[in-house]
């Protein structure tokens, strides 16, 4: 990539970030603006964890710990020194992002270095334990708010900066994969022993992955602290680590665009369902039965049909359309049963059930993730289009 294209990409990224802020502030209320900011933070968290889990092939499930370190360090420093410092709020927030990233880097180094000989489940247990240690230490430290909250943090809410961090994280990950240095990370992911035999410094690669991923998570934590102005230890529980890991796996381990899109989708889905009107018991029961049946049919087509890609796509679409029709018919029939007709469920109560069900369905139909190791691009779209037209490989699912 030459310099004019690089400069153009940087300018475009900044314009996009300010565009997101303009649309959020003019079209949404404060609650909606907060969701836009949190979505950007989750993109950063998912893509930064993808550096560790997807690109380098480690298995970390303690990413919320680095998020927590950045948030509490930045929040604590701002609480003590913001009023006395001469910088403008935005510049101060940038300094706090750097500070949060540096503190999380140290934490990532502390986790990465002793864990070099561990892999898989063993590494996951170490990172999970580290995350719980950080949370418990903060919970029992009065200077950090203890079990209550570190509150009265200066409010510096810059949505454009949140999304700029997300874009920078994506850009760093992409450049890492597109350079010769990135091949060493991929080699470690595929086979540590073979890569070591070929001269790759496995120790350096692992530590670099942990440090890079934790730095971006720490910067995201600093932004969170100044947006919320009050943070709790429970905000960074192991549930958050599992959700971030789910975003990486769902998007496709190793896929940068997959992690980003999965982060936005999985964050948006529960929030969208929160405000949905109630559904009847008849409609819910019909939907559950039809979804199970359609997933079973799709799996059978996926594994047992060996015709052309175009015909397979046609069978997929036909199965889904048939499922929609069957749901309407079953819903009407179940509505004749008083117990189903009287039952009603709000979206707020069903949102996490639907969230979990969506994950199960995607993993059953696409266990390698939506994008697997691929990136969303015009080349990918053209390749899929050629397959559907019969120009590509026959029989394999797109």
C-alpha cells in the first residue's frame, strides 16, 4: 500500500468516526448514545482478543481483566488529578487511554510470560484465574471503591474517540496479518513445535500477542470509565470475558472483520429485544418447534447433499421459507389452546434466552464461525458469487 492510500484511509477513518458521533448525538437520546459507545468498545475488545486467540492460537478467557485494569487505573488517576491538570478534556482522555493501555500491557506481560509453556485448557484456566484475582483485589481495596463503586470519575464522553480506537485496533490486526511478521503469529497458531524448529521465537510471539491485545483492552477500559463515570468490580466479571470470547468464536477465530461484526451483532441483539412488545405463548411455542426442525433440515442438507452450490443454496432458502409458513400455521393452531393463548412473554424476559439460542444455532450450522479464517471483502463476495453460478468448486458449502 502506497502513502496516498494510507493517508486517504486515515482521513476516511476519522471522517467515519466523527460521522458516527454526529448521527448518534443528533438522532439518539443519551441512552442510545451510550449503546453506540459500548458497541464500539466491544468491537475493540473482540478484535484485541482475536489477536491472542484467533491470530496466535492461544486460549485466553480472562480478557475482562485487562479491560478492568485500564478502567480502574485511568479512573483512579482522573479522580485524583483531573481538576488540577491544564489539559483539555479530550487530550486528558487520550493521556488516560495511553495510561490504561500501559497498565494493561504490564498485566498482559505478567500473564503471558509465566504461561509460555501452557496451551489450550491449561492456559485458559490461568487467564481465568488471573481475571478473578484482579477483580477480587479491586473489590477489597477501599481506595478503588471496594465492592461498591469507583464513582465521580470526570465525564468525558467522546463517541468518535471510542470508534477511532476500534478502527485502530482493526487496522493494527490487519497490518499484522498482511506483513511478514504476521506469518510468525500464524505459524505459532498452527504448530508451535514446527514454528520453533523453523526459527520462530515462540516466546516473543506469545508475549507480543498478550501485550498487544491487553493494551487495546486497557485503552477501552479507560474510555469506559470516563463515559460511565462510575465503575463496579462486577462490570468486569468472568461473564464479560465469556461474552467477548463468544464474539471471537462466532465471528470466526482469526477473522478480524468477523470479530467486529459479531461484536456489534451480539451486543445489539439483547438491547433490541429489550424494547420489543410481548409475544404470545402460542407464537413462542410454534417458533421453538419450527426453529428446531429447520436447523435439523439445514444440517442434513449441509452434510448429505452433494449437488451444485446453486441447488444447495436453493434448498437452504426453501427450508427457511417453509419454516416461516409452518410457524404461521402452528401459531394459529396453538392459539386455539387456552393455555397458549393466555400466556404472554415480554422481550426483556426472553432476550438472553434468544441470545443463547442464537449462539447454539450458529454453532450447529457454522461451527468454524461465520467467516472462519476469512475476511469480509469484495474478493470473498466475488468468489461466493462464482461458486453459486457454478464456476467454483462444486458441492462444498459456501
